[in-house]
C-alpha cells in the first residue's frame, strides 16, 4: 500500500486538497477500494448487456 505522503501527493497532483480528517478517512478506505478493483471484471465491452437497467419511469407492466 502507498504511504500517506504519497497518497496526499497524488491527490494534490489531481487537484484535490482535502482537510486532514477527510484525507485520513480516504486513506483508510484504500484497502477496500483495492479489494473492489480486484473483484470487478475488466473484460467488458460496449456491446455487452448491462448488469442492471434503471428507469426513471418506474417498472414496466
């Protein structure tokens, strides 16, 4: 895992400068984000069917 200083530098390079409390919270979430990245498949193509379809109009009858 990256160090807190490296994490802070990456955020700053991306244009984000969170306060210390937010920075600590985001840094604590990194292991969970990395775990999610390993579980989510990467071989999806544009023409693949979506896993979920949401409609603002509600369910169809």
